[in-house]
C-alpha cells in the first residue's frame, strides 16, 4: 500500500464483538495506523506504534459501526495521513507519524469477520 491507494474492507461484525482492529505498518512492532473501534467503550481509538511502544491515542466518539451488522469502509493512504471513511460517510483522519512511503504489513484482529478486502 502506498500513498494514493485505498483498502476497501467489507465484513460482518458478530453480535458479541467487543471491537476489532485493522493494523497497517511495517511489522507488528511498528504500526502507522491501528484503527480500533471499541463497542464496550463506544469509541474509535486510533494510534501508532514505534519499536513496540504505543504512541499518543486519538479518540473519535463517532462510532458508526454496529454489532450484528455488515459493514463496508475504506482506508485511504495519503502522503501525510490516513483517511478512514466510515460506513455512514464520516471521515477519521490520522497522521502518518513515521512518514512511511509504503505499508507492507496488514493485520486484522478481533471481532470482525472478513467478507472481502481489496487494495486499489
Ligand atoms: C491499548 C490496547 C491496545 C491498543 C492500544 C491503542 O490499551 O491494549 O490493543 O488498542 O491501547 O492505544
């Protein structure tokens, strides 16, 4: 994934999901974007990780993901930030803190059953 690319994600959120995360970076220890909707806290947490240490969290209370629903959302990489377009069109921005030009690590964790995942 490079600046200009978009990840299109479609998935089903199980009724008992407490949350899920999509992690983009170089490795599990170095993440440019940890995108983490949490149903138990009604918040979307975004963060980055550097040398296995979490950095400063950004929290957005606009949680337009619902347990039991099928969702479609987009993560676009721009040169200096990521833009996540939520199912209702709301956008969440998170800076590309490490200045990565390329993402070669993706991990999806927790309560989201992937239906499709496409990079364009
Ligand atoms: C921690 C949590 C991690 C990650 C991080 C984000 O509390 O254990 O999984 O979500 O927050 O800042």
